[in-house]
C-alpha cells in the first residue's frame, strides 16, 4: 500500500509543479519559429463524504486523483508531428475498508504525417498504454487481475490521417500491428489479456509457462478532438479508438473511448467530468455465474479540484 501512496504522491507533485510553473503563461508555449507548440494541463481532483449518526445509512469516503496531460506538436511545410503523454492515478478511501484504486493510466502516442492532399496526410502512429500499480477485484486484495506492464499495449499503425484543423484528427490504418505484453508471469500463466496460458501436467505441476506476448495484425481507426475551449471556460477532449484483428475474430472490434469535460471557474478552480468505455474481446471478466467472457468496462468520474491548462 505504501507504493500506492508514493506513486500518487509523485504524480500529484508533478501536476502541482506544472501548474505552478506555468501559472504565468497565457496559453500554449511556442518555441523558435513557431513550428513547435507545447501545451497540456495538470489537475488535482478531490471529493469527500462524512457521515455521523446518519439514519439513512452509508459510509465515509475520501477520494483524490492527479492527472497530467502533455502535448508537443510540430507543423512546418508538409510535415506534421504530434506527440502526447497522458497519465493519471486516483485512490478512494471507503470507511474502514482501506484504499481502493479507481484510476491508473499511462498513455503515450506519437504520430508523424506527410501532407498528401489538402487535409490528408500519409501517417505513421506509435503508441503505448499501461498502468502504474497492481489492480484487484475488491474486496479480494490477494490476487492481482492487472499489474505494472500487465498489460502493456503497443500499436504501430500505417495509413492516412485527415486533419482539417489543429483540433480534429481521423486516422485510418488498414495495416496495424498490435502487441499485448504481460509482465506478471502469474497473469501470463492464467492466459490473461489473450496471451497463451500455461500448460500443466496431469499431476498439477507446471509443464510450460504461459507466453508473455500476444501479437496481432489488423485494422485501426483513431478519431480525436482535443484542446477545444468554448468561451475560454468549457474544455473538451475526446478520443475513440477501434481495432479489428484480421487473424482472429475480425468482426469482434475492440473499442476504447475517452471523454473529458472541464469547466474552469477560475484559472485554478475547475469542475471535471470524465468517461471511459472499453471493450476488448481478449479481456475476459468473471461473470456472476462464474464463467469468463468479455464485457463492456465503464469508468465515470465527476469532481471539483485544482487544474491549470497551458
């Protein structure tokens, strides 16, 4: 549990330092001849429920999360290069039940495009997605269901990118390689996240460890709309990713959708809404009747906290 505190403290400190460091900035940072543009936002969000002799029932809760989003954009001539880093970590204290993780993400993406015709670009995309800490199906804290680099998703996509302006991007890639890496051998042996599971002898002893890597080849679509502010107060960032594995059940499309709305009361005080939807055909979840099958994953957060965009 101490490692949870250390990781969220480091991320919170980083978010605070960025907010303070850019407190005097009026907007994105432009370097040199303006071909480079650096932007982002840092946030700390909190919520609390305290009950005493509350007849209707319930329990005390305290939650907090830290987030940091960085973007580095390059545009000159027919070349366009966009790189983003999105990190978040959040914990919730429920009564006397201890800390529960409710947010844990690390996402890196870098995309290069060469203008082909007007708003269309020949493009190549590389991305990584993982998490910082072990995950559990609470209240069970003995058996991990995910871990650091378990899974790690890596994508290399080649295709065409439609960019009519600096905010919107639609990438279509018919040639995409995706890697799923599971660092935790216990999870790999169980066949988590689609990797080949371990083989066992009739007497129950291990015959062959499960594989740590799953390779996939298919089609990929990524639509993104970011850094849009209405009247300078309401911010919108949204992203949709679709992947179809040509080699195994191509009709079962993996979906990853993110939506973030933030309303700035002042330059530092903000109200935030986040929604994440994930469907992965290789990610089996235990159902109430005991069998394992894919299922839509939903995470929603609404809170008030400190934030600064730059």
